[in-house]
């Protein structure tokens, strides 16, 4: 690709922003000029981009004129304020927050699932799904297109990196303290996360579900373009640093055996099947997902309780594929447009 692009990364000093910069360099995205943006307190610092360092600029005072593509990963409130300004200045904004995901005129894109949706962006903004939805869609889209999906039951086992850097630090700090038989006080989470599991992600809503659970409902329907899919979700935070895992049970419209589903997934873009019925013959966050691009699928089984049921175990790096990689892949779609 001969054309070069002026690319801005908003939230460049955050966990996702740092990985975005790394992936842009790794995949040799045609960056003519890279602009790193963050809050005033981070301005003046430096971030790594390939083999060089880039000085961080203050988002609040930055003029977005001339930016071609802006990757946002600085939280919903920042996106709501600044993403429209970048779009109005001519940039294509790829936003990692939940600020625009449910707007009818904002496409919600998973690069392997609905790349064509990225072209239809009347407001100049493309939304990235939630990390747990992201990996689920990569795994389920091939099955949906082959046999239809009527119902999804999902329990997620989400790593603390999904909550941010402070959560990573809290897990490390609590683990060290408990190994030394010291008491811990939770700060990021409402209860201790080390050596514990927390059936709570996001905020509780009026129906008793949490916002993290409802994202799986809303985003699945929007990405697949099917409001009839029934989704029942439970989100659990687990003491893992990187990588989300999901126990998924689906009911398909047409019968699809585990053997056929496995063969389908083995050729699906973005999927790597790890499915041997032996100890260690399945994907885990540590052994497979952390630091890797694919969505890993294992434990593929027929549901013994339902004639059209399938069980899957889905694992992916929530920071890399679940946020940063998909944003860069969407940028590649934009860069490759006629």
C-alpha cells in the first residue's frame, strides 16, 4: 500500500493504547505520521512506536485537522467529547469505548465477522465491541451463518486487565499480601479479587443483570444483524491478569454436530481450534491467549440435553484481540478502501 496515513492514538499511555501502538508497528500499517494523545498529566512523556519514541501531546489542546484515522481508547466520556470533533475535522474515528456502540448510525464491527459494515459510517465513527463480545462473535459467526443460532447461554471468566491498570496492580498487590498471610482491602473491586471469583462486571441494571452482561445481548444482535437471537449471560471476574474465557452453550436452528462445528471452525478466520480430549488439550488464558492474536476454541461437544445444542470453550487476549487488534484491523479496512 503506497498511501501513507496520519494516525492518532487517543489514550496512547493506557494499557490498550500501548498495545495499539505495538500492533500498528508489527503489522506495518502505512503510518506516515503518528500522533500520541493523552491527558494533560501525561503530555510531554514518551511512548514507544516501533523502534522509536513519540512525545505524547495533550488531547485537550490538540487540533485534529489533518488526521486521517484516529484510534480512541480513553474511555466513554472522552470519546463522547472528542470523537465527533475528530470526525468533523475529517478523520475516521475507531472507538473502543461503549459511547457509540448502540447508535443506529454507528457501525459496530468485528473485522472477521462484518467488515462490510465499516464502510457505512455517516458520522465518521466506527465502534469496537466489548472485548467479551468480540471473541464470542469470531467463534460463533461461522456457526450462525451455517446453521443459524436461536439461543446463546454464556458464562464469562474475565481477567482483571479488562478493568484497567489499577485492577492489574490490585491483583498483584493482593496476591503478594495473601501469600505472606497479610490482610487485604479491596479498592478497585467491591471484594477481594485474589484467590476469588466475583460474579459482577460493570454496573447493575434494573433487570438484575449487569451492564457487562447486557453488552453481550445488545452487541451480539447488532453485529449479527438478528434481533431474534436470545442471549443469556453471566459475567464473572477471575484472578487472571490477561485473557478472557467463555463457557458457551448454543442452540442452533438447524442440526450441527460437534464434528461438523469443529471442521467449520478450523477454517474460520481469526480462530484457532485447540480441542483434544486429553489433559492440556484445550486453550487457557496463560498457555494460549495472552499476547496472541487468535480466538481459541476448544471443548467442542454436542449438548446431551438438547438435540440442536453445542458447547464451546472460547479464550482470547481481551486487550490484544478484544480491543487493540480489532481496532487496527478496522483501520486496515479503512485504509484499503477505494
